[in-house]
């Protein structure tokens, strides 16, 4: 009897060992020949591209949403709490649209719902096969095939279609894009100048992403899905336009893209009928964490004689992408501004990790 009890106790205390864990023969690379191994860099590049694009787009949507909440609370500053800014059931939510929901579009939708401050009911997806998006529909996302409906009712539209479909999409939506709507394109084959021509709008953002032979030698974990990758602050900073880890990046982001986010945010604030002082207040709060020194000034954006009755002009984002501006010079030379931007960028994603630690990994299912 004593022997049986000892055996039972030993069986309980023994922790099963997975002998296949990290076994080289079961890894993806083990099935490749020498020629095929030369193409592994494409896998790393593709994964890094998707992670970078989704992280930047989610951050951008977050700051636009937060700006709209701050605008609503400016008349009552004492009520402007962190809870209000993070509340998805907001009074004036950002309306987000995604055209095309293949690999990139679906990953972006998941990131917006996981890390973004976008309520599922404020996210629309237009795709030729909406019936395949059951997961998103169960979350409350409106999925359909109507590009005109999506473009005409969204504050920001993410274009995630194949290059061969861009012309068709442009013909459908170009006459239905509201003046305030920001077009955010992921289509590398189309420059912003070409997009301006076919979409007939200047409110266009397009990340300028590149890679080199040296950058592709940097380490990158391709085994993580995009959502999991965004829980790693080092990975997140590698996607930041003003990040300090440029030498470790696989995909390089032109710092100009960070500047364009600034101008795009001001365009939305002007659409919300805010004066220049309020626009700058929201800009510094959302993008720079309400820094107390070295702030961007009105003169960084417009000339002194360009008063515009107390409001900023609507900036041509395509033109901004092609010229050197005072804003670019200020941010490039100011360590304080760059550090503040990076901190805000990282904080957006760290907030989710903290909530997950408190509520558990199944919090998104609630």
C-alpha cells in the first residue's frame, strides 16, 4: 500500500516533457534544400512588412480617435480623464474603413480591434467575399461589398487591395470621398502622386518602407502572429518612424512618414472646426504626450502672414511628402520631441499588455 502511494505521488509530481519542442527536424526550414534556403529572407521581409504596416496604421487610428475625444472634452477639461480617452463607447468615435480584406486587411482589422480604440461597430470592411469574414462579423464588424458606402462614411480608409484592383476601386470611390476623409494606402506599386491623380484627393498617407541587404540580415521572429508580435515593445519600436532601433530593423521607415502623421492629424482637427491653438494642444497631447517644452509652434506650419482667420489651412499631404518643411527640421533636430513621440507610440501598445495582464488572455472574448 505504501509503495502504491509513493508511485502515485511520483506520477503526479512528474511534469510531462515535450521532446519535440524546438526539434530541428520539425522546423519549417528543415524541409528546404540549399537553393530554397536562399529565399528565406523573403519570408522574413514579408512578415516584417505586415507587422510594420499594421503597427503604424493602428497607432495612427488610435491618435485620430483620441483627438476626437479630446475635442469633445475641451469645454470641460476637468472631465477629460484617461478613462474617457480610452473608452470605446465614445461620443464622437473615429469611423474606420478597410477596402480589401486579404492577408493584410484581415491582420489590420484584428490589430485595430485588439490594440486599437476602435469599437467593432465603428469598423467597416468592404471585400468581394464578405461571407468569409465570419470572425469579424461575430465581433460586430460590418462586412459587405460596397466600396462607395465604405468610402463615403469613413473618417479614414485603409486601402489593402492588390495593385491590379486599385484603378477599379479608385473609379468607384473618387467622387464619393468626403473632403475630411484620409486615404491610407498600403499599395506599394502606386505612388502618392498617382493616387492623388486617380482618387482626386490630396489627403493621402502612404508609408515609405524600404529594406537593404544589411537590414535583412537582422534578426526577426517570423513564427509570431502579428497580434503577438505587437506585445513585444522592442518589435513595436522597430516599426516607429522616429524609433532609435533603426540599425536593428528589417524594414526601414522613412522619418517623413512620422511628419505626415502630424499634418494628417492637423487636417482632421481643422475639419472639426478647431482653431490653431486647440489644434496644437491636441497634437501635443496625442502625439507627444503633452510635453512641456520644445513644442511645435504655429510658425512651424504656416507663414506669419497666413492667418486664415485663426485656423490652419488644409494641408496637401501629397505636397508635404515631397518637400522639406519646418516641422521636419524641428522633429529631426529635437531629441525631446523624438523621445516623446516614441514614448507615445510604445504606450499605445503597452496599455493593451497591461490590461491583458490584469484581465487574462481571454479578455478580448468578453
